[in-house]
């Protein structure tokens, strides 16, 4: 490629905040729940690069022709790859995860069954000019001009300079599976790999059953706690984990939870999963919960606990019955019975179609 910016380049990053910043000079966009992607186009040659500077091109073949049809002849564009849900309920992150697969035949099949879209929100280079040092106000104006005739599945990200509109989006767009809102200063240059942006994400709490734990990857102490919630039929569902404990706390948890391991499988709602895990581990075969497709060396076996403990944890989104992204441990809830930890305690946003989000004016 002969572009003024060539791969690899790290994208501009964001630091977390609890409130949307207000005042003059701010630019706001929805925070997408997808794969960050920088697109490099030089004539008929297109490369898609991930946030970690790894190639994405082979995984999303259905985007290549639309990008050629929508982007200028020579450019570098920052954006997000997302998969709209087939039932018009916002984004489907689980389907997006499935797109990263080593088998070419599966990649081709999924590109038809769960096609991706690309949402552009920054312009890093145009023609022979690098725009990294130009203020966002200039970069966004040029991006809007260049994508004025773009068609699905390529979209210009909705944006606003009005903090009140951004606050409304923060609530409204949650039902589309979006993470929250990103705030950018109109005067800022593009700063690769620096946390110059501000992100405000949804955050709630839930009381969950602690049904087991996994040993930390270093072999010392509790690495994560397995969370469960009951549905209306009384079935306990695995909804996620809490982790990120200090070295000292990991050892404390191991000792604290040890009594709950005694006879833990007696009437345990996940007994079949635990026993299957044990048999598969002894035979050396791969089993559900026993290994990660994203990290072949990661051991996901777990230790069952008697269903007696309840913890209050944070969560951001609920998707397909599970917490999206990491949850954090807040405190034990000895005043709660495990049977009271149900999905019904959670606030769930009303569904919003992907098309109604990207259709907003900028």
C-alpha cells in the first residue's frame, strides 16, 4: 500500500467515566458493542485490522465489496464491525464472536447467515494526506462528506454535539445492545493507542447465586466466581463470572469457600455439567466449559459449591440471558436466600432495531 498511514496502527482509546461530560467543544457518539476495526483502502486493495493490529480481512469477506463501493479511493477509516440481530433486536455480539473461526468454509457460510456491518466514526487519512494531526471537527466533516452516498452495510456513525441528546441516546440505545456513549473533543487530534476519549457505560447491580469457582491461572487461589440466576421455572442459569481479585483476596476466598465444597454435588443444579467436566478431564477430551476457543491454554474447569452464598455484583448488559462484559464483586449478601436471586430483579431495556440507530442524523 502507498497510503500516508500503513498498517499496523493502534486505534485511539477511551477512559471510563461515570457521567457524560458536558459543555462546549464535545462530540458524542453511541458506543458500539462490536469489534474495533481500522480499514485501509488503496485502490482495489482493502485491509481490515483489529484493535490489536491483527488482520480481520479473511473473517468478513462480505464487507469488502461494500467498502469498495462506499469508501473513497485511498483512505484510512476507523470504525466498528457489528452484526445486527436477525430478529431486529439490535446487535448480536454472540453471532459476531462466532465469525472469528479458522475454517474458511465456516467463515463463508456465516458471512451469509449472519452478515456484518461496518460503522465508520473517524477518518485518519484521505488520498496522500494524513489527518492524524487535524482536529476531530475537520476529520468528522471530511468523513461525512466522503460517506454521504454510502449504503448498507456501510454506515456513518450517528453523532451529536448536544449533551442532552447524548444522554437520551445513553438510555434509548441500550435496547439495541449498545454499550453507552463515547465523548470526544472536537479540537483533539487522533492519538493512536492513547486513552484520549471518554466512555460512559451502563452499570447496574444484581444479587447472584455463587454456584462454583475456578482456580486462578497461576494455580493459587480463586480466580473467578461462577454466577447464577433462577428463571421463573426455578432453573438456575449460568450468567457470567466475577474475577479480578487481588492475590491476597484470592487466597482468602479459597479458604472461605472451602466448607461449601463438601458434598457440593448433592442436588447441585449444574451436577450434570460438573460430572461431564470431570469425565472429560480424566479422558483428556475437550468438553463444554473445559477450554476456551479464544485461548487454547485457558482452563475453564470449575469447582462446584453448595448453593448457599449470594453476592451483589455489577453488570453492564444482559444478552441472551448472560451478562455481557466483565462483572465486579461488590459484597456478600447474607440477608438474601439463593432462591430469591431471579432474572426478574433485573432491569432490561426495551429492544431497539439496529436500523433505527444508524438511521439517526449526524
